[in-house]
């Protein structure tokens, strides 16, 4: 399935990634009609190595779903940066 993203929300993600560099950062995306029109950024919850790994906790998922539900939007998934690697999913991302 193909998704589109608004320029505004793309810019939000880019700014978040730049502000958190060199640590990995990310969050959740949602919207309507396969268009990402909402971003729910979260803090990297990894305890030891935030520059090489991005981690979430169950409460992050719960808050994100509540946010998208409150705004009548669909939850699409998680995004995160790879500041030290290629822009392709890692083995961990594919699990």
C-alpha cells in the first residue's frame, strides 16, 4: 500500500530528526485516505544506546492510538531515523 505525506508533516519529522541528531528519534504516523496528516513524536526509550537503536515502550503505543482516535484519524505505523546507517529497514525494523 502506498502512502502520501503532507509537506508540513514531512517537515516536522525532518526537524525532529535534526534536533535529536546524533541520536535516533521517531514516533507514530496517522491520517486519512492513505495520506499522513498527523505525527505523534516520542522520546527514544532505549536505555543504553540511543545513537544506534530506537526503542518504544507499550505506553507510547497506547498514547499514540488515543491521540489518533481522539482526532478521528487512522493509525498507520511507526517511523524512526537511522542517523548512522542507510535509509533502509534494519533487521530489527523488520521484526
